[in-house]
């Protein structure tokens, strides 16, 4: 079976496989981390202004329609090839869902709750940390889930611009018409995406039930 041959190749080439696996995870973690640092403060900032929120939602929605490969291809002539150009391209891929869900999470908070908090003498910082953030967390987690899945899949395409990772096995499998080699890259990526979906979905439901 092709799948068995893929696992046999992994067993015989553990160093190459885990080096690519670690590189794939590194790209995902760095890009998601930087995207969070960018999207969350920006989302909280623009959510307070209806016009800015409208613009942010539409821009984020527009960016989400751009194919992952197009983003990576556009990054290559500007940034070159390698790990960091791949990470920057993945950040562009990860920010829109995070920004969109952060803005939506803040905008959906009942204004009467915020008015009551203001009437009780709470300052803007207290309202942010004690009311807005806890109430927006489930929506933010949903954005992280979407971004994580997109980044995990997008990182496979980073191989085209020298980013490395599990996408190298997919490209090699296609070039050599070697299906087991292709599955060496494709199966772990699929498993990572499924894990991200299940974990963040569970976390979102848990936090929603605690609101």
C-alpha cells in the first residue's frame, strides 16, 4: 500500500522527515504569533469606530479571497526566498481571519453592558480587560482556528519559495511521480490541520459555555 510505503520511508529517513516537520511547525508558530501581535491590538482599536470597523472587515474579507500560492508568489520577487520571506507571506495569510473575528467579537458585545460598566466608574482599560476581552475571546479563538488551518496548509506551499518544511516532500513526490513521497508530506499536514480544527474548536466551545 502507498500509505505503508510512506511510513516506511519516514522510518528509514527520520532525520530528514523530522527536520522538515520541525521547519514546518516553526513557520506556523512564528507566523501565527506575529499575526496575533498585529491583528489583536489593531482589531480592538478599529472596533471602537464604526467606519474603521467597516473598512477593516471589508479589507480583511478581500484579503481572504487571495489564494495562498498567489501571496507566496508575490512575496518572492520582493523578499527573496528562504524562511523569513515564507513567514512574512504566511503572516499576510494569517492576519485577515484574526482581524475579522476580533472586530466582530468586540462589535457584538451589547452596548448596554459597556454603558453599565462605564456608569459603575470603570475606566477604558478595566473595560477592555474585564469585559471586552473575555466576551470577545470565543470569537478570537475562532479566528485563531481559521488562521492556524490556513497557515498549516499555506506553509506547504512555502516550499516553492525556499521555505522548506513538509511541502518539500510533496513537491518531490509530484516531480518524481512518487506517491509515497508525496504522502510523506501530505499526511502530516492533514493531521496537523485536523488537530488544529479539533483543539481550537473544543477551546472555542469551552470558552463560549463559560461566558
